[in-house]
């Protein structure tokens, strides 16, 4: 098991930007694919973005495509989610998730494919 720590959430006006970060506690992110999910009040948790171990493959939910960018710095053991042009409907608790993979290009999109989760960080976008 890997403990994941998210940071970077907060309150921002519509149209603004935030950058979320995710890092493992006490170990490396090597050989882990990483994803971001979010859960808005009264809604189920949904997929936002994912990145392969190598960083060479990324995937986005249609609702964030063109506005969010997932990236990773394996040297610094960190994955980022850059969120631009934020909308009130992006308001949610954002969760980082990670899973060991057998190859550098695998990307996982489903919750059940991840076995390590962070505690979540709140993102609130005001209109």
C-alpha cells in the first residue's frame, strides 16, 4: 500500500486556475500509473484524468479536456493536475489514485483499477 498526499486545493473564482499535486509518502512513484478522480456533493465519484508511469500516455474526461493537464515529474516523485478555466461545476473533492503497472504506457480509467487513494483535497469554484 502507498499513502498518497494531495495538495493545492482551494477556493477560486470561475475562470481561474489551480494546480493540484499528489505525492506518495515514504516511497517512490516508480512503476505506478496515477489518476485523478473527483466527487461533487450528492454525486458519485468520477474520473478526471490519468497518466502512465512513463508520462507518455494521458487520458482525460470529456468535461475537462482542453482545460486540465495531468503531468508527472518522476525525478521529484510528484504528479500534478493543472486546472485552467475553472467552472463552478468543477467544484468537488479531488482524489489522487495510484496503481502498480507492468509497463510504462498503461493508463487506467476506472476506480476499481486503483488500489491506493489519497484523502482528497477540496476545490471550490465560485461563480
